[in-house]
C-alpha cells in the first residue's frame, strides 16, 4: 500500500575517487542522488512503496535516473521528463572525515521547473505522509509547486507533512533562504534538520553546534511543527515531540536522545536522507519515538559504509541484522 509521497529534486552526484579539495580531484564516479530522491529510494529499500514527484531532463542523465528509480522500486507515476531542460549535476568533494561539500550545475535545470497542481486531490487524500525538501524552494516555479503541495497536504485531515531544509543558501539567488525556510517550517508537522540548517534559517546563532540539539529541536517546534528531529552525524540524533504529536503518549513534551552507531565511514553523502527515510518509515509504521530514532540512526550509519548516496541505502533486513 502506498502511504507516503515524496517530492523534490533528482540529480546526478559525481563522487570523487579520493578525498581532498574539488580542484585536485581527477576521477569521479556517477551516482544517482538528490535529497528527496534518496529519501524515496531509502523508503523503497525499507519495504515501503512511496510515490515520488520529481522532474528530470529528457537527456542521458535523466535516462539513468529514471532507470535507477525504477530498479529501486519507486513508482514512476509522477516522475516527469522535461524536454526543454537538462538534469541537475552536483560534484562532491570529501574532507578527511568523509564529510562532503557540493558544486552544483543547476541553472534552469529540470528540477527547477516543477509546476503546481500536478498532484491531484485524490492522490493526496490517499496518502498518509508527504515529505518535501528545501532545494526546490530556491527557484520558480518549483518553489510555488512545493509550497502548494505542502499547503494542500497540511489541510488534508490525518496527513503528516515533513520537511528537510537541506540548507544550500548558495542556490537561493532571488529570495532569502531564511524567509523561505521559515515559511516551510510553518507548513510542516515534522522537521529533520541540522545545526547548519537552522543557522542558515536564522533560527539560532552562528555559534550553535550539535551539542545544542535539545535547544535546536525546541526552536524548530516553536515555528509550528509538533516534532523536531536534529541529526548530529556520528553522534546520533535527538527528537522532540510536543503533546499534540500523534506518536506522543504523554501530555507533555517528550525529548529522546540516541547516540548513534559506530561504523567506519567511507562516504557520508546522503546519510541525512537515509536517516529521514528511516524516521519516516518507522513513525509511519507506528513505532515509538525511541525505536524510530534508533532505527533511523541505524539506517544512516549503514549508509555511510559505501560510496554514493542512493547506492549505499540499506535494506530493512540489513538494518535489522545490524541492530541485532
């Protein structure tokens, strides 16, 4: 049964052969990526059957992405092809700890051209969860399309709306990232974020760190969401749920902290998206906050043990074996 709709960009990540500054890398490996695409594939690997609304170019890179999504088990009903725009490319560089930075080639590409109204009222009424990412908010018409979907989903009874800012302020040329992000937070029920996301959104001071996770989650919830998930890389994650959260069993705010799992990271690209997929799958399944956070951390940890964001996403059986 399809319960979850994911919306946002699909792109090609070029992963470096080794670590170091982008200017020094000579060899890259092509990998399918894009935060929402990673979440959709992550959900499919975890035995969900998500719908995925995205837009790619009618070009060879788009062909590769469409094939990759289909092979991963993602429904192609809302995977659009744009005959007049290229597919987005992102070149990744890795520092000595496998943390990454990006150089985007995204001027007028297909994922900037998503249009409102593509998802019908009937489709929205049939899903229980809608997840969106922040990158498509950088350009029109995709910004309007994303906000339209989030607004309509938020007005649909019993539908959970989640959002990942995935802060890339450098992509926001015509509008301020902080204003756009706060508007999205106000439409969301669940937000997954990092300290860097919230600094870019202007919600916390520039000296905020992962150690401030409890305060970061509080600031998220102060913007409207009932659940704030703060990821801290190798140090795990923290979740805050207000009393009105559907998974809250108490009449007060609940805060749960999980220290994560120790692994030898090879590539952290997409680890946050893997976490999001794990959290959404677990919460949609009715797991407790404790179990959902531990499950999401396990998905994220396993995703760092291979190169590539989408290629490294683990199956449910692999996650369960890892946790045993």
